C-alpha cells in the first residue's frame, strides 16, 4: 500500500479525523496485535527454518556414523537442532546405563529394563522439543480469530454512533452519514489486515511443525533400533511379533 499517494493520504487523514475515541482505541489494540503477530511470524519462521536445516545436516552425519555413540563421544554441541537434542538425551541415558557397575568403563550390553527406560527418555525429549517448536503459535491463532471480531466490533459501534447522531440531528443526508460510516469501516479493514497474513503464516507454520514432529518421532525410533541392535544381547531382544498361544481346537499339522 503506497501511502505516499496524496489522494490516498488525504482520504486516510479525512477518515481518521472522523473516528471516535472508541474506534481509535480498537485501532490501537489492532496495531498491538499486528506487532505481536508479525514478530511471532518472523521469529518462529526463522526458528523452524534453522531447525529444518540443522536436522538435515545432523541426520546425514548420524547415518554416516559407524555406531550409535560415535557422535556423542566426539562431545560436539549443536544448539537449535531438535534431532541432536533427542540424540544427545538418549545417548546420555545410554552412556549412564553402560557405565553403571562397569568399574569405570562401559559395559558391552544393557538390560531390557534399561532399554525401556532409554525409550521413555527419548519419548519425553521428543514431546519437549515439539512443545518448544509450538510455543508462540497461540499468539497467531489469537490474531487470526480475534482481530476480525475486534474490527467488526469497531464498525458496529461506529455505525451505531453515526445513526444515533443522525437521529439527534433529525437529518439523514449523505454528507452527514458518510464520514461516520467511513470512519467505522476502517476498523474492519484494520482487523482484516491483521488476520489475513496471520492466517496464511499460521497454516504454514503448523504444517512445518507437523513435519518436524514426524521427523523427530522417526529419528527416535531409528536411534532406538540402533541401540537395541548394538547394545542388547540377542536373547534379550524384544519380540517384534507377539507370540500367539496355540489354539486347542485347531487341528495339528501332519508331520
């Protein structure tokens, strides 16, 4: 919108001059909504973009590692990478279980109980990272749902005030009603200007959040599979297919 246009600037100045204190209060509140919404869109967009980029690089590094603890033993830190956070928390718990009762070194295997505990740690970490990525999106949801209603409230209130003034003056010509109605409608325009971009960005960020959450779940399962393969005895490996007890009524197969 080009506010340098003298005609448009004059129109906005004319409408603003006829707004009531109630409409100006709603416009100020919508301005606060807009500032909060745009700051949230920028910060969450940058956060999720950085998380996606770091996840991609870390996933490639993890797949190239020869063992589950290879990256952990290098003592590297990757701030802002959800996959690394899940990996680091799982490896911390695995390392503690391997060193427990190991006389200063790591044991070769862990028990099934320890593996189940590591799995719960990974699940909790995935949930925390998803909540961290989701934090702040409620502000956009409030802007999307609340801004149009605030604008509509200002418009209805302004039209009501205009008709009340017309009734008191006893005349209903266009020059009497038009300024008040135009000043009332500006709140609806302001509400839509806040809600429309917030709606588009909110849907985009929610979609990105779902993709990142699925990636976290898949990575946690893959890490858990590597831990079970490398650090569990074959006789303690959990059965992937539940055992079905024999049916007494099913005929026995011939030898």
